[in-house]
């Protein structure tokens, strides 16, 4: 396991400390769980869908092939 240092705004650090006291666990355990979930890692985590996937999807199968012709028309 690697040890790192992070800098948090005072408000976020205070919230982390409160949550650690509430759960009676170290703040590092809260940070570890949060990062594991956010990054989609761990046993329980599922891969997060990419929010930009299929943006601009035209529904047409030949757009890439016909790109030069489409650009010439525009």
C-alpha cells in the first residue's frame, strides 16, 4: 500500500473528520472508500458508464466512410 498526502479545503477536511468520528473509523478509510467508488474500482463496483459515449451519434452507418462528401456539401 502506498502512502500519499492530499490537501483539502478546510470545509472538506472538517466534513471528512466528522464522518470519520461518526463511523468511528480513520479518515483514511473514508477517503479510500470514496476514491474506490468514484474511480470504479473494487469488488462491488461496476464500471461507470461514460457520460460522453455516443454523443453526436447520427444513427447512420456510413458517416465515417462518407465524411469527405459530407464536408464538401457543407
